[in-house]
C-alpha cells in the first residue's frame, strides 16, 4: 500500500490523492503483457455506459469486472487500491469500508482523447500500468475540469505506477495521446 505521505491532495478543493504504488514494477511486469494480450484477443467493449456512447476514442476498453480476474498481480493491485482508499479521509464519503465495485482497463492508441466525464461509485481512480509516451507537453495527460466541466483547472502527467484517487463527482478527462506506444490505464470505482 502507498504510505499516507505518498498520497497527497493536489488541492484541498479537489480532494485528489496521488502517489506511486509501492512494488508497481512487479505488478506491471505481469499486468502489461496480460492486458495487451487481452486487447488483441477480446473485442473492444466500446463503452461501459448504458446509453451506449463512449467518453474515449481510439482505444481498447475491457469489461467492468477486471477486479475479478483470477490473477495474483490483479489481486495485489485490488488490495493496494482498497487499502489506500480505506486509509484516506474522504469528507464526502462518510464512514465505512470501501470495496472496488467496478474496474476496467483502457489501452490507448494514437489519437486517444477522453471527453470530460465523472464516475459512479463514491471514490474513483486511475492506475497507470504503462504511461506510454506521456510527457511534459501534455501528451495523454489526465486533466481535471471545473465543476461545470467548462474548463481545465489542473493537468497531471501520467507516470507508470502512479495511482490517482478522487471523489466520483470530479469532472476529468484525457488530453489527446499522440504516440504509437500503448498507454495502459486501469480505472476503478469504489463504494
């Protein structure tokens, strides 16, 4: 689990927590080839929204039950995420133990963009299995929007092993990704 000092708020108003997951190298050494293989074998889910539209373009999307995958690396990641969520104070969430209720992977292809969106659940997040060629120019960056999703207020450069957690109501998206190298992120919701 990330130590409390490793998961810090970006700003108090956003209540975003971020930190590198300890041991992410070993977890990612297993998950990266597993997810890339799944992306070649399993058709793109298209969308996880009931309405049928997708927030993302140019990607492979898994089903929302990735947390149930019988794999030791996935079980380790699920445990680390739940531990971090339960060792963090979430003023909007009240008391109680948090569990992952949905988890999915997105393998970005060149040209991926993620429109502003929010998640279900109470606490949501993203974990970077492979940040790809994200860089300081904003290529593939995670962005946070104003409460009306009208403008960007913060940009976070993805790094392999980085975990972000935030209230489900936080509007966020992804800037255009312009690389041929796969960018692999696992998103999740906890309730």
